[in-house]
C-alpha cells in the first residue's frame, strides 16, 4: 500500500527531517482506520516516528449532538465535534507543542475525560476521520489523502443491526455526507484520492 502511494512516499522522504501532519479523510466505513494502520506499519519499518489521532475519539457527549432541535444531518456535521475547541486545542498546537491535553470521549459511559498526548518532534502525525477538510481544519494539514468508497460498499460494512436503522442513515449520515461532498469537494482538494 505504502509502496503504491508514490506521492505520499515522495512527500515523506522530502520532509523526513520535520513534523508533518497528514489527514486521512473519507466518509464513514471507507477504510480510514485500516489504511492508517497499514501506513503506520510501513513507517515503523522505515524508522519514522508517528502518532495517529482518530477524530472519533473527540466527539461530543450525546446531549450535545442528539435531539438539539436542529436537523439530524446538521447535528452530525456541525455538532458531532466541538470544531472551535478542537481548532484551538488540537490543530493550532500540533506543530508548536510537544504535548497536548485533549478531551477524549468514552462512548460506553457517554463521558469525556482529559488525557495527555505526547507528540513527536519530527515524523508524522496522522489524523483520520470524516469531514476533515472543513474550512476550519483544512489549513493545518501538510498532505491529505481521501479514501473514496461507494455508499453501498460502505453500508455493507456496517453491522447487520446497524443496517436496520435506515432512517438514521437517510436523515443523519447520508445528508451530511452529501453536503460535505457537494460543498467542500474533498476529492478535488485532496493531494491524492484512493479508491477503497
């Protein structure tokens, strides 16, 4: 996978002496976590230090993103994360801090807790998640990979019980995804697009 991605390989080689922030963007179930895990293995083999941040670790508690009075897709797109707080406490500090203190989310107990994260001084910070190329965050990435995957394929990767929640997909997820694709055109603005 790493060998096939010549653009990323060249980028990493030419930036090996500094810290690079690489976004792994793509819609739900497009294979972002699997892809970044494979990239991590390749970096380890090449003795490149890295850390990976998963945007799902930073989502808001349920009462901030469900039943807010907004359309469901707007809750998902605009309220799933505290965009302003993450901009200030994560993105703005990525290249100027050696350690971050972030609010992590525990889905089982629906609580957030503070946790410290050490950052490498050079190497790679991967950030993977949906809607990464929103205007508030896009400028913080040195390189963006977009994983393009058909909706039907992504839907089939969901668990059977999740697949029964069609109203949630139609009203919450798919409308937000359509908004993102239409208005932010992530495939056109990514450094590379990979079909998954």
